[in-house]
C-alpha cells in the first residue's frame, strides 16, 4: 500500500446498547509510512499430470499487520 487509511479504536471507548458494546470513539487515520512485513514458507508438490498442491505458513514480522498467522492450502488444476 502506498497510501490509504486505516481504522482505529481507542481503548475503553464503548457504550452498551441493548447488550452490545458499540464503539463511540473511532475513526480513520492515514496509513502512509506503515510497513508490513510477513515471513512465509511452503511446499508445492505435483500430484498428477496438471494437478498440484501447495501448503504454506505465514507469520507477521512487524507490529503493523493484516494478520498474525496464516495457513494456506491450495489445490490447482491445469487444463
């Protein structure tokens, strides 16, 4: 991402409405300058003519992130 915005929620900024906690102090701020780095490792194997499978794992290496951990499984058919 070269520019854009991200949501933020301040701690302890909710009020209760009908049993639901609703944030009352939130908004968006610029995401310019944020850096997201992920480390990933995986294996792809070819099962048959035109069929392969991939299994991989990823982990966020920076404080700014879209996720902490991810597992990816992919089955691909080529025709």
